[in-house]
């Protein structure tokens, strides 16, 4: 029989429904796989009991002839940014070490209500601040990929959802939750050769998700292929009265609507995304993506997004500003870490707790955010960045008058070695150059694997769509997926 851990979400769901194997067999196979892959450091907490309980429920329902839930029999991984009742949630930070939520995030609750079991909580960049999973207080996640050109340096799995990307690519789970503030689903998906979609801002509830930048954070799925992402997103999305930014809209049937034909569709190629010194392999893959979509029936048009060059500077003002406000709640008083030196007063405790609990990148962004929000600089920085954000959104609106979707590379390079860029924050921030603009505009965007570079590492292509057009984004990615025929996977070394 096929190794059950080689199966994706759709194959597991359908196999359990048809009785080809039991949900317990699936859960057991993945639980064993997770326990054998500790070298990747993808999981911070393993929850085999949760996965097995959901599997037993699925098998019992099938045995009783009941209609199975949409994700019955499917075990998943949960990024450690989602609060999970009774299971430790740290956001990758020491300041939340030991925190066990008494409540369930809306997204994780939706997934569990759909029948999914949880294999564990996945490692991540601290408070989702990072692009390589090197800022986690609990150690780096290591990509399951290795360069095929003789280099054996451990590679970054992308970030901040690096534990999620590594776990899916290594077949430790068929799908995982991620969050995307400026590219933290799409960039790690591209680095490890899987698919991941950031839906329209507000499609998935932020309630119970540890906040980084509230006007940007959005949950989404990471899985082996486009269909699996559609299935998982259907379960995650939906209106939530507890989240003031949640969209009060019905959840479309994205899986049923999948269609790889691009006949009558126009694909925009933004000229500003052809950045200086872009690797020739990225440019070649982009051209290949254009050819694939043209083969699917699309018309290719060039469009302009003139304010793209201001997107990264605007993002790295707005996101840290919101982070400095959100992270003020971690003070050592109510939950998490408390550092109380002898003879310390309240202010001393605040300072000591935050100094010990926050990592360098988090401190850097808090200080940037506090600076741009200060009385003397608010108008000069935050107000101006907010205006630029509006201009970027207008750019997309105008571009979509000429096309239906945009095609771009996902990231400016393949995965880099751990430690290669961490000493230079600016070099690390540039990893988000292609993903940040759509985040600032709140648009749905997805990464799908397109091929390998000369070292044998995955490269991704990104589709950006109009607000609420997740279906179109999924369909365009499906057209690429079918033509790319990407089946490469990392060779197990762990």
C-alpha cells in the first residue's frame, strides 16, 4: 500500500470516505513521521492524542453510516501563532513560554469542527517577524531541502511560517495553517516547493491569532497542491462576530469551482517587478509562467504598478508601528514570562521582562514602530506611509481594469543558507519585495511551485487577484500547476 504520509488532503479525505484505509491508520502514520523528524525542529509541541481522537471520531462516524465532516480523517499542523485551548501557544517567543490558552482561535476551531485533527504546534519566527525562521526563541527550523550542487549547508525554510512549510514539504503533515503579514505564507511555500494562499484580508478571522500587525495579518493554508489549499481554506474561512475586520460573506465552494482554463482571461505582467540584479533563473521561470498561462488560453498584457518601489519602506513603517502597539500587552503581569529582579519596582519588572522575553528582531521592530509613532515623527513617517499604502491599492485597482490577475515571481531567490542573511536586516527584508504590495492592498495572492534552480531548489510563481476573487487566484495557479508538473520533493536526510 502507498505510504499514507505521501498522500495529500484530498487523497486522505477521499480514501477515508471510501474505506481504503482508516483515519486511525492515517493519524498513526503521521504521528510516527513527526516523531522521527525532530532534526528539522518544525514542531514545538506534538499533540498525538488530539490527532488520534479526531481520527477515532471519523472512523466511528463512518462505521455508523454518518455523513463525514469535510476534513474527517485529515491530520494537520498548526502554526504556533494560533491559540489552541489547553495546548501551549508561544508565538515562537520566550515571553509567552508556559502560556496555555483557555480558549480556541476561530480558525483552529473551524478546522477542528470540520473534522481535522492536530499533530502539533509548528515553529515560527518570533511573533511572525522574520523571513527565514531564524528569529524563533526555540531554535531554527531547518528546511528539508539540500542543494544538489554539492553544498550541504542547512537551508532556511522561509518565514515566518517556516515550521509549516518544512512540515508539509517533509510529509510530516498533509497541510498546515500559516499566517501572512507581508509574505509569510507565500515566501516559505516557494522556498520548499509547496502551495500557499493568502486570502483577501478579512476572509479568515484573526480572533485568537497572536497579533503582529493587525491591519495586515491574515491566516491561510499551506499544502501540497492547489486543490488541497482550496479544501483547507473552505474550512478555515468564514464570518466571525468576534473579529471587527471579519468579512460578513458566505464562504464560496472553492474546491468545486476549480477550473484550469484561462480562456477569456487577461494576465497582467507588472513591469515594476523586474527588479535590478534579479537572478536569470527567476526571470526565466517568470517567462515560463507567462507561456503556461498563454497555453491555458490567457491573453498576456503588460501593466504598471508605479508605486511598487515604495511598498517595502511603507510596510516597514506600518507593520512595526502596529507591532509596537500590539506587543505592549506583554508586560509580565498577567501571563507568560515574568522577570522580577530583587528590589525591582513595576517599571523595572516591565523592562526586565521585555528585555529577557523579546528577541533582537522583535526589539528592533518595536523600537522602529515606537519611533515612527512618536509625536515628532508620526506625520513624517506613519501618516506618509499610510498615504503610500492607499496609492499602492489604487495602483492595483487601475491594473485590474486591464487584466484579471497578475503574475509575478514569489521571491527574488531560492532558499538561502541559515545565517547567510540574518546579519543584515535590510537584505532579509528584501525577501518580501514581491509579496508585500498585495499585502498592503489586502488582496488574495498565492504561490505555486514552478520549477527548480540550477542547485535543485524550488522556485515559486505568484498569482495576485482582485479582492474576494480567491477562486480566480486558485484557478490560475491550477493552470500553472498542471503545466509545471512539479513533483520534486526533498530527499530525506533527517
